[in-house]
């Protein structure tokens, strides 16, 4: 993978291979030269599917789905295959994220009566989820730190409107507040840099609309890394630390973009829809969703730019 540096993203090429695509017109990424293609992993247009994420070994993709009649967590082989249901709760289990060792997942759920964070041992078929946070507020969009020690998340605690970012020990314990803003301001959908030193997140803190920011965990002020021309959210840091993928309505429809981690001119990855991007462990694929008719399906695209 080539590094994106400086204010301009220099795009060399994207090499795409396709296997078993049935709706390639629905998920065509952009590159110079020839038209690339993508691989579709799920195809039920009547079932909601979202927030896909690769396992640390790259063999599985974890995602949320309403295939069982309510929102649960599912697994599908990264190479394609039959999805397998992981949770069976009657309410909502959403926004899953793997532990770095691939043994556990953290996710948000309303199984306690409020939306809080829960942990589940993935390889134990009789394991029950264990609460990581609790309270009458909403905790959401957890992400595990690269060293496995902490989980960052957004929360509405201590605010009458909006959310701030918090950090809690992965083994449980008091949460530390990372941002402090007024009501109506949100910080959400965070992701760690590969070295664990920074977070990237979505916020409306400048009062101009949602944009992406980075924050050093050893202190400092959030730095905006994208222009505000529409909604920008769900950022995902590349494994090499040089790029950030995200979703944006900059061009009028929701598409996947990439930008240098230090900021600069974004590069548009898709032209026919894209939500919830996540990188593969090696950085050579992005998994994301494209809306079908009417619900989103899961796709992967091989990238080299």
C-alpha cells in the first residue's frame, strides 16, 4: 500500500478482483485507469445489515443483522459463505468490535433496559454477554485499543443532549472522560490509531456540521482533518496508520472516502453508495455496506492506491 502524505492524496492505482458479484453496478469504487469491481458477501435486500468488521486474523467478518427478526450479531467468512448467528437477544445488539486477540467482542445492547456496552467470549458456545458499562444514559460505538487494555466509546452521560468520548478499562472499571463539550455537541464513532496514541472521530464541535477530527490521548485539542461539505462519519484508521476511510455525503450521496491521517484532500473510493467502512488487518481490503432494495448488503473491495 502506498502512503498518502501531504495535503494531496496521490493515487497510483487500485487493483480489484471480483468473485461471485451479482450486483457490481451497486458498489463500484473509483480509480484512475480502468473501472474496478467489488465482491458482494450478502445478498438479502430485505434484511438490514450494518457495521461489518474483520476479525484480527482476517478470516471472519462480524456484523449486525436483522435476519433473525431483530438486531443480532452474526459472523460470515471473509472469503464468502453462510452467515452464522452469534447473539440471540430479543432486542438490539449492535456496533460490534473485536478484541485484538480475537477472543472477545465488545458491542452495544439494550438488554439491560438501557443502551450500554457488553462483552462476549466469541469461541465459547455457551458464554453469556457480560456488562462492561451500566447506567441510565446511552453508551455506544465501542472500539478496542490496539493493546487490548481499554475500550473507547461515546456516551450521553453528564449531558442533556449530545455525546462525549470516554475510555474504560476492558476488564471493567470507572470510565475516564476524554472530551467535554456543551449540550447539543456530539463526539462519536471513534477509532484508535494503530499505535493506540490517538483517536479519530466524528463531531459537530465547530458548529458547521459533522466532520472528522483526531485527538491525541496524552492531551491536546482535537484537530479537524476533513472539510465540511456534508455529513462525514464512521472513520476507520488504516493498519499502517497513514490513511483514514470514512463515509460522507460530500458528493450528494453517501460514499466511502479516504484521507491522509494528517488531513488533506479526500479521495473518493466508491460512486454507487458506501457505509460503515473497515480495513482488513493487512490493509489490502475494505469491507463496507451498500444499500440494496431497500436494505444494505455487505461488500469487500481490494485496494492498492
